[in-house]
């Protein structure tokens, strides 16, 4: 048995590593490198091709598995639900990597994939509460629970893919747990695919661990998330569904908490729930001064502790689960210790957040407007003029933009320009087509709190970054203060540009 496990994992690892190695040496991979996003932690365009290696490792493992399994007619749908669903998840992520889809479109297709898995037999029809004999018949709610489980896990893995090696490492730990569950319950397909995925993810991590040569992209994240969700359901027996789901849920404690805090954070501030930001745990660790490698290792440690807790809970049938949860609670208290959190501070924070919600929504509308205006600007300096209007409406009192040694400034008359002690300041590097720009923003402390200014500055930076990207796409020209838009081929577009004359 050990030899078989080694063959599955080693073969998958070699296939994954070799596929990515070959792709990295092909020029076309730049097509799926994608634009740098404002909230990403990396500073270079890196190919998002890791999903190719992982899915090839999965397919090769399944092909080897077919040589040893006698598939009964009734089991064929189960095989299709796992491997076919994983391939569909990979394809959805790949399309999103190439041509970014909206959040609603992605959610719709994720739900369709989950419904397909349910129809093929990966379903939750009844639950037996863990460590009891009480069974609940779910009927229609079984479909809803299956969709919630599959969609949630797919997006959890994608959301934690913010540092080199983070999502891959946590996914690897989850596959170890699922492999253990599969062997414990004697499910050959689950065990084989789990060990194959362990090898495939290891092959990817050899290219992805800091400093990364490639990223898994949405294709790899959705693939890993779907496999975790599907194999968890496959490992469940009648009356043991909840136990099979509780293990992965405990092991995913870190990303689950991160997502919960992200939803609360964005909800309180008036931000869209699916808007990316730099408030995730891995961002905070880097901000505290940890290198990417040390931050990833720290999060590995937390995830490993959660994984061990999940395995203990399953082995001991829940007897030591309260001890594990209690220890986790102590860790949370230790992290919060010294933060001076009190009822008073929470009330002040909520009042400040509620007052700024309208300003934040207004800033988001202004950002979208600027991106649209980038298509009509016939010169970059005209786009800068629009940006000054946006900054003024956001409450930013001063700004400096530097591109290739040249600078433009904006300031509101009578603001605290010279009194640096009365100004908040924030500087961002913006990666564009052929260079990196520097944008420094200022806000008056009398008008904005530190958290308000930080968030508004973040939105303003994102506005210029995305407007610049849109300019480059429309005109096939790098953003530069001397840049002029291409001659419009459309009469309607040319007319709109003639009507468009911004004031300086």
C-alpha cells in the first residue's frame, strides 16, 4: 500500500512540476500573466499557470487509478462528479484568469458546478449530528447545503491566495486530512485522488514558494477548493456526513476567520463584500515587518495546529475537541492582548465608520467614473485633470504624482500644506505598462480620521491605477505626461472627445 501511495504522489508531483517548468519557458504564458492588481502583494507580473500543473497531476493520477479500479455502472456518475466537476472548476478559473468575470457571473457558474455534483451523487441528504445517533433528514435543504459547501470551499481557497505558497500549503494540509479520512473509511477513489493531489500541489509549490516563479491563479484555487469539497462529501457514509465535513472545516479555521473578519470589516465601512483589500491576515503580517516567507511559515504553523486539532477530533470522536477549541480561544485572547480594546473604543470605531459610509460609497462611484472617463481622455494630462476633481470630491487636500522623473501636483488652496504635523500622508507605487509611478496623497487631520484617510487614499490610488490601465488598453500606449491618445476610428467616439474638454 505504501508503494502505491508513493507512486501516485511521486508521479503526480513530477507531472505537475514538469508541466509548469515547460510552460514557464514558453512565451505565450505572458498572455495569462494578467495585469498587476492594486491590492496584490507582488510587484511584478508573474504567470498564473500553476493550475495547469495541478490539473494535469490530477488527470494522470485518475488515469492510473482507472487501471486498478473496476468501475461499476452506478459509480461512473460519482467519478464524473469528482473529476469532471474539478475540471469544470479549473476551466471556470482559467477563463477568469484570461478574461476577468464579474463576481455574480463566477458565483452563478460555481452554483451550477455544485448542482451538477449534487445530481451526480455528491449530495448531503441527511445528517447525523457528530458523536450522537440523532439523524436529520434534509430533503430539499440537502441541495442548498451541498451548494453552500462546494461554493464556500472554492472561494475560501481563492481568498487566501494572497502570498507566495500560502493557498498551496494550506490546500496541501487539507489533502493530507482528506487522504487520512479516505483510508480510514476504505474509499479507494478518495484516497488515490487525495495522494495524487498532494503530489500535484507539491510540484506546484516547488515553483510557488517565495520567491514565486508562478501563481496558481483562479484556475488552481477553484480546482483545489472543489476537490476538497467533493472528496469530503465522497468520504461521508450514511449518517457520517457531518463528521466528514467537520474535519476540513476545522482545518480551514484560519481562512474561515479571515473571511468572516473581511466581511465584517467591509460591511462596517460600507464597501462591497467582494471588494479586495489589504486587511487580510497575511497583509497585516507583512505590514508588521515580516518577510513574505516568514509570514507564510507563520500561517502554516497556525494551519498545522488547526489540522492537528481536526485529526484529533476525528480520531478521538470529539472527546478532546473542547480542549482544542479552548486553546484556540486562548490564542485569540493572546493576539488581542495589549490592543486597548474596550467598549468605548468599539463605540467610537462604529460611530466613525457609520459617518464615513456615505463618503466611501461616493468615493467608489468616483473611481468607476474616472475609469470610464479614461476612454474619452485625449491626453494623459486631461486624465490627471479628472483625477484632481476626484481627489477634491474625496476630501484629499494634496497629491503628487511622479512618472519617469516628472511630477504633477494638486493642492486645495488654504489647506494645511506646510504644516506636516496636521496632515495624514500615504505613498503608493503603481505598476503600469512600462514603468512604476509614485502617488503621494495627503489629508487634513481636522477633516479625516486616520482610518478614513487610509481607506480613501486606497480607493483613490486604485482609481488612478485602473484608469491608467484602461488608457493603456484603449490607446496601446504607456501612461506618460506627454502621451496623446490614438486617433479615434469611430465618429461617435471622436465626437465625444471633441465635446470633452476638462478644466485644469
